[in-house]
C-alpha cells in the first residue's frame, strides 16, 4: 500500500465525513445537523480509522468500548466494531484488510481480548478471523393476548414510560441484566443516544417503551414501533429490542405487546434461539418463525486470554491447535483441562494436537453456539484424533444458548 493510501486514526473534525462515507456505502444519504449531533456520540476518541486518496476519505471503520459476557460469568473488555465502509470506486484494493488489521492491533494494544461486529454481508469478515458466535430468529405472532395458555407464567407488572424516561430507565435496566447471559454486551451512553435517543428525540417517532417489574425491581423491557401497513387497524408492531431477566418477565412483556389495540401482529428479529414463545401459547402455530440470522460475529483478538477467561465443563484434557494467519501471535496448541485453558506449544511443534481449527471457527464454539462435533462434521474443525471430539463437546458445553440482543 502506498503512503497516500495508508491507514491512520481520524481527527475529530473528520468524523462527520466518515459517517457520510459509511452511510453512502450502505446506500443512505447524509444526516442533518440534529442527526449528526446524536450519531456523533457513538464515536469514541482515537478509535476511528480512515484511508485517504487524492485528499478524500475513501474508507473508514470505527469501534467503541464495550464488554462481553462469556461462559462462566466473566466479562471481557471488547471492541464493538461498526460503521465500516469503503467508497464504491475504491473497493477490492486491500483497504478493508488494512483497516481491519489496524483496528485489531489497536484493540490488542488497548487490552481488549475480543472484538465483535454485525456483518452486512456474511462473506466479508471470516477472512479477518471473525466467526458467527450467536444467532437469532425472526418471529411473527398474532396480536391477541388471549392466545397465552392459562397456566403460562404471568410475571409481575408492566408499565409504559413517558418519552423523557425512555433512555435513562431502559439504560439502567439493560445494565443490570444484559451481562447475565453469555453473549450479552454492555451499551455505552453513545449507543443509547445514537440508536434510541435519535429515534425518540430527533426523528420524533411514536414509540412504545414498556418496563417489567418483578419481585427484585425492574428486570425487563421492550421497545416497539408501529410498522407500515395499508390500513389504520392492521399495522404490525415491530419490536427491535426486548430483554428480560427470566421467563416470567419474558412472558409478561410478550403478553403486553400482543394485547395492544389496533395492531394485527407483533414482529421481532434476532430473538434468542431458545426463547420459548411457542410454549407460552395455547396455539403454538400463532407464532411463526420467519427466519434465522447470524447475530454476533466474534473475533478472538487475544486467544490465550480469551480461552483462559471462560469456564469449561468437566472433561478429560483436550489438545486444540488454533491457526490465525491474520494475527500470527495467537497460533499455537492449547490444552483445555480442569475447567481452564492454556497454551502448551507452538503450531507445528512437539505437542501434537487432537483437534485443529482456525480462529474464526473457534469463535463459533467459544460462547457455546456450536458444538465442536458439529464443526468437525461440517469441516470447520478437523480431528486428527476423533476420540477427542466428545471430550471437546463436554468441555465447551454451556447451560444455555448465547445471545446478545444489541445491534450496532
């Protein structure tokens, strides 16, 4: 790459141009001054990279600091990667690769052993070591609270928030419950301002924000907006954000949403794969699963630290070789045993692995979304010693399905 196409951190005065470039890359127009004031809050100092050509910005990527909950309850510092874009006349020139390398090196220097993103295209980020670590499903259910089974959990009380309460109250609830589940992440004030605050205060959308209160206080919430429809009484209710600490809060929030007047159905994307909505209904066919999607793309920036941070199930030792051509310092053979993991040798050294995978394929099992046996069977992992596969399944097993629930 020539000097004129070098990656460098952007100055504060260049960030609006970075947002405009990103918006154009996803076929959107530039924001106005009010929209920029909100969107600017997602940018964190020193974390936005760019590439210039002939004096113009042609590529950009940013991240903000967050945290990721991993199996066993540990919470790791995380780089939340977002607003990645390359100008259409400069794609396929290595600019994205250079930015991804600079960004991952920056995360490592900041002591962030993991990075995550949401991928606009599924074939882009695997070559940089990202793998699908959580998934979600899209559901549509008829708007009729009477569909709930009489003996389904009822939870506590649900209340609607006033417009000026929405961001501060939901922020506090999310902070208390989001990291209880592997895959959950923390949200910065900038995320709330750019995502929810923008729609509430700048775009002035009609929003329904409901909070569930259980025995220990507020423990769940839902945000809903009216979707588009031809008539006034058959509009769908779109739910982009619903978090709950337990099944009682989940049931109460869904019952509330399904009972709202003048809507014909409730739609939600990227819900947890194990959310038991059908089990709450007398007619399970009233809930249609309309799609399954990838959610979290995880990059283990520091493989030794990330593997050591999560817990493992009881199993005989497993020797796993990890290959990372993008960040070669991560490569090596790791011994997973006694509920922990450590590097015991270099790749190609005297310690012979029983299983092998790339760092992106390791990410698929790291939070518990995929079993090693699935990954071996489908060719993501290889098994020089097939007897190690059931031991790896036992070691990587988790009590529940990982899920994040935060789009950025």
